[in-house]
């Protein structure tokens, strides 16, 4: 017959298990970035190639060939990613400086949830130089928002961007993805995103949005950091529904107070 | 047999009415007697001043309610001043409220009952009826007050009903069926420039309008996208509608009529959601590959598709009218558009 364990023994075992799991969890390196033992201080395509092989190739393939069908890579983590030949300096600069890459899980949205830049500036420059050398592709855009027109920018933004990003750039949702807010995003990154079309966002080429129109859009987006709220209190610039709710939250108590003042209740 | 029963019922009803009438005259008689009976509620002196104030307040409320109607009639639907409409309605309600407050405080004699709520006790119930009857005794111009109150209520009701005039068309729904698109109509962009097929790139979307027509019409705006022709799964009867994979759909959501302003496309289709047109109001999601079928959200029918063709100079033109009626759904929506 089986001996009955006392509850104290069971509890102790459970504690041991939990402790063991915690030790294993903390033993994993958090960022998981692989670096060469002696890292040069100046950016170079050579350093980029090493960093790429250690940190990018498990998803983007050898020399940027891409991996189409998800397959287990290091630590049985599924790896799959688009090819990087011909993306130029544009895409790696955007994804690395936004902190969208490396991606922990290929099914995650490279976006708002995980903005952490794990590479130093030297490392980013090196990887960008390496990826750009894999095939001819677009360079990093250099928008000049000061030359753009705010009015034209708003019209353009309303026509092409505001559906997802909301007219004051506060972000939102589309089915299947989160749409990031656009505040505190640099002019270069805004221009890069327009030309790349990251994740589910459409891509806008120079024939659809010329460089001068892009300057206007960037100027408008930058202006949403400090929008002039003509109506007064902006309530987060989230639109009419929160505004209506706040109105009700103010009007409701006022109505209740006036009801109490108008009527009288006799205590017995 | 049946007629006989009806006759009995009618007689019984008549008899009942007669007897009730007799009881009413009894009550009237006892009422005149009760003139000598002691009042429960103190009589109170009539206050003509307070009555005047109430009449004034109600008149102002009526003016505000009518102001709402006039404002609504004066301005074009697109230029309605919301603040003015809100002020009119709000002030009307406020003045009605103040009038009622003045009335209850100054005109109606109040008697506080400190007992429990009376049970079915005929004596006490009669007492309450008497209190209610007597509490109006300070009012000298009952008819005038009632009339003014009715006028104010009527004006407020009128103001509340006025916006319903904008709903429609009620009987003649033909304008809803008509769109400016005909075979050969050229597609132009928001600046009125003609769009050529070569301009349309993959991975992005374009907004287009019919050349020479009012872009504000519900049947005007289009969303145009280029898809991989190999992936198109259009219904059999729409096979020629997408030259080189270019498809055009109405930009008006079939659920609540918002602009379908969101277009999502995967950068890396292996792990990302597929192409879709999404309405920002309630996230109805339409599949552009299969003819605008609903894949998510509250929309009840597909986005209407416009057949396209490319003319000799490479320009994009409509090859006919929409596959279905444009805009939010209503009872006759499944009929063919004209």
C-alpha cells in the first residue's frame, strides 16, 4: 500500500520546484545578444557581418536570403523572416533604431510593445552597413520638415495615415495589429516608416508621396507633439468619445447635486 | 347567440356607467358639503407674482425650444452650429426645471405625511385624494398655466422631433441606388488628376473618385489597390473586373457608412495577417482578394466592387456600375443598383 504523504512534505516539494524554475528562468540572458569577444570601436561592415550571423541570421537567413517557412533555430525558437537583400540601409536602420528587432517571437508584432534598442550605435551602424552591402537598395531618407507645409501635411495625413494613426497621431488599432502613436518619433524614423511600410502598414513610394510631400507630412506629425487645442482641454486628443464621457462625468454629479438641492427628504 | 351576448355586455356596461355617474354626482354633492368640512391642507394665499414668474420662465423655455427648430431649419446640414443647438435645448430644459421648482416651492401647498405609506384603507386614501385636490387651491389661473405648460412641452417635443426630418429618403429611395459610375467613367484622384493603371503599386492603397462627378456622393469614393493576380479569388462572374490585379471597392462601409480608411497589408506574409480593408468605426474587415467579403466585424454584406478596365492610353476606367448597392444596409439593399 502507498504511504500517505503529509501535507508539509508536499508543500516543501512544491516550494523546491518553484525555486528550481525561478533559478532556470533567471539564468537565461535577458537580451540574448551575441557579440564578438573583441569588438572594434569604429563601425565596419565586418563587425556588422559578425553581429548579423550571431543575432539576425536565424530568422533572416544566411547573407539575408530570408527564411520563408518557420523552422526551429537556436533553443528551438521558431525562426522565419523576410529576405534582406535589396532593402538597403533604410529598413535595418529603422527596425534597429526603433528597437523592433531582434524579435523574441516571430508571431509578435515588431512594434509598440517592445521598444528596446539592444545594440550600441556603433553596432547599429555596422549592421546597417552590412545589410546595405547585400544588394542595392534605398538609402536612409533625409526629410527636412522645416521646408514642408503644415496645411498640405495635414491634408495628406488625413487622406493616407489618419485612418489608422488617428488625426492627431495618437495611434489605435487595426484588426490584427496595434497602431503605434507617433509622438516622440524622429523625423527620419517617420520618413523611413512611410517608405518601408513596416508590418501591416501600407508602403508609400516616391510616386505616391513625393519627398516634398513627405516633408510636409513629417512636419505635421511633429506638430502633433504639441497640438494647439483650440477647444481648450484636449483630454489626451483621443477624439469625441472620451470628450463626451468626460462631459457626462462632470454633468452627472452636477445634476445629482442640483436634484438634492431642489428636493427635500424628511427624516423620521 | 353571439349577438345576444353582446347585447347583455353592452347593457351591463351602460348600467355601470349610469351607476358610476350617479356616484360621481354623489361625490360632487359631498364636495359641496365639504366646503364646511375642515381643510387638511392650509389654504394659503394665492401668489400671483409667483404665477407670473412661472409663466415667464415657461415662455422663455418655449422660445428656446422654438430657437432649436429655427436654427435647424436655417443652416445647411453640413454647417449646423452644434453649440447653438445644444444651448437651445439645454436652456429650454433648464428653464422648464426652474419653472417647476418655483411652482413646487411657491405655488403648491405642501403637506408632509409622517405616517407609513397607507395600506388599502379607503379612509386614508380619500384623505390623500383630498390633499392632492386642495394643494392646487393657491393657483388662480389654472387654465393659463396648464396651457403654457402644454405649449412648452409641445415646443420641446417639436424640437426633439425636428432632426428626424433629416432622416430619409423615406418613400423615394431611388437616389440611394444611383451612383455616378458608368462604363467608361475615368478614375481621378483627390486633386482631380486622372489615374493610370501604371500608377497603382502593390502594398499600398489609393482613394479615387469619378471624373466630373460630386465627390461627396455616397456612391463616389473608391479605394483602389493592386493585388497579386495569382492570389485573386474573385467570384466567377467577376473574372474580368480586375485588370492586372487592380481592384476597386466602394470606400463606404456596408455597416454604418463610415469611410473604409484602413488598409492593412503584410510585409512578411508568412507570419502576418493577410491583406484587408478595415473600417475604423467598428472594425469591419473585408477581404479584397475574394470580392470584398466580410471576414470580421459587424458588416452584414460585402463591400460593393466596381469593375475596372484599362483604356488605350493606360488610364483606369470603370467597366460598369458597382456589384451591389453602396453604403449602409436598408430593406431594399439587395436589389441591383442603377
